[in-house]
């Protein structure tokens, strides 16, 4: 019973730690202001099926799409075996599903092995693309030591987990051939059977290898589970709720047209009285607490793949803006506030903000609002929504904007149009 007890303690500790981290992330997301995304549930569910499950937006880059499909499908299906591993670990059984599933079990294990080999191909190719081919979209000012290390850590962990899985099966296959006690004849091993001849013939050595690979595989999965909340790979969980709560309105459509209209009316008509801003409210966003919970959810969902930045016309022409950095900065600021809450309490103010301390004025005004970034994102993240809110605060609360815009604002207020001409002279061009 000692191995089962050790396994139970490790599993409980891993699940408890994961739960604590998830609760912190939920707390951080809830720092954002309320936003109703509960409408049109059927349409939202179809978007989630198409984008998150179906990976339809990945196909814009076919090579990456195929490799990602190997890893995505492989991990989802292979981890079905984790249920059997957990049951075996708790009760000391071995391949407990073999008897009830019969011949289907052989098909499943054989499929798992083929998928494990495809996952290995995918992660090795991804590692090569990052570290040897050095694709441009994996670089940038925001891709500091940790984001680069994180990406490689994930690929290395996935490689080791698949090697452990295949090694475990290879040793199991040899033990079945030797008729070792406890190792029932079950499963089909099209890939690990190729590895089996490399293993020793000693039954005791094979048992040691099989048990070591088994423990490494399941502890590795539990450790990987707790690595996720600190990693960009958290998107494997967050992609599903994020796509479900996607913006279903046309891209670029403003969500505050009523308040904008009121402000314009107030500028053009001195007698017009706009509705007052709610007490404590403000225009736009200065910090993450002024953004919506959906904006903050997207920050945790970002895969840091760089597709958004690679298609951004501002970034392409050498300007400072990187949509990926906008999302990473939002997440970093949110994490900073979360740590302050843990250390000092929820009322602590650190006199820092997302705007200016993390994201500069130059960045937000470099954006052309073309929506190329939102279109390119494989999981429907919208960096533009954050940029627009930061701009709105900058203009409406801080009166900071590029001089060209300030001229336009002044002309609109004084002349009712963006140009410097008096309204009475507006049709002079047509006199002749």
C-alpha cells in the first residue's frame, strides 16, 4: 500500500496547488469591470467549437497548423490514459481497462502510441523553428528571457513526457513477452515495440524501467498541470472560455457610441447637457481595473505566438507597437496587482498603472485600428479593445494626444468639422 499512499499524497498536493493558483487567476480576472457576454449562447458555443476545438484560424499558417494539430489532438487523446494511470496508482492494479474493453483496448493503446510519436514530431519541429530557424515572429522587445525560456520549457517537458510514455510501454511490452507476474497481456504497441529491443532482457531491470517511466510520466503530468498557470501554455485551458465569450459584433464597432454621441453633442451644442458619468467612473482605462474582465481573461489566454504582431502594419513599419506586448503587459500588471493584494491587502495602491508604467503613449498612438491583430489571433484575442480604452483615457481624462489629433479636436469643437475653416466658408470650393 505504500506506493498507492505516496501516489495519493502527490496527487492531492498537486490538485490542491493547482486549485489555489486557479483561484488567484480568477480573482485577478475579476479585478476588471463587469461586462455582459451572456447573450446568444448557441452562437457562442458554435464559435468555441469552430475556433477552439476545430482550430480553424490556425490554418492560415498551414505548416504550424499541421504541427499544432499533432500536439493538440495527441495530448487530448493520450491524456485519456491518465484516468487509467490514476486508477492503477490508487489501487495498485495494472491496465485495469484492458479486461472490460477487450479488443478495443488494443486499438486505443495502439492509437495512443501513434499519436505520441506525432506529438514528438510536432514538438521537435516547434523547437527547431524557435531555436534553429529563429522565425522572426518569435522575437521582439517583449520576448525577454522568461517568455523565451517558457516556450522552450514547454516543448522540453512535452518531449520528456512522450518519451516516458513510450519507454513505459516498451518495458511493459517486453515484460508481457517474458510472462512477468502482474504484467497482463494487453495493448498493442506499434511504436514502443520498436524501442523494446534496446532495453535489457532482465525482468528486474525491465520492471525498474517500467516503474520509473510510469512514475515520471504521471508526476510529470501533475507537475506540468501546476506549471500551466505560470506559463503561456495556460491557453490550453483558457482558449475554450475565451472563444466562447468572443466579441460577436462586427470588428471595430465601438461599444460606447451612446456616450460618445453625448460628448459630441455637448461640444457642438452648448445647451445640451450630457448624462453625468457614474460616481467614481472615468472615461477609458488607465489601469487593468478599468478594463473589462474579458480584456483580462484574454491577457491570460495569450499564447505569445506573435501572429498579431507579425501582421501589425505599425510594427512592420518599425513603430514601437506590438499587439503581443499589449497583452503580455496587461497580464504582467494584473499579476503585479494580485501579488500586492496577497501581500498588503485588497485596498493597497502602488501608484503604478498599465498606461505609462507598462504601455507608453507612443505605443497606443502607433495603432492604426485596422483589426489585423484580432483577425490573426488563433483564439480570438482582441488587443485593439485595450488600446482603444487606453487612448480614450488619455484623451478624455489626461488631455494627452498627438498634436495632429489635438488640432482636429479643436477644429471639431470650434468649427463643427475636422478642418480649420469656418462653417460659413465650407462650400467656397464649389463657387466656381
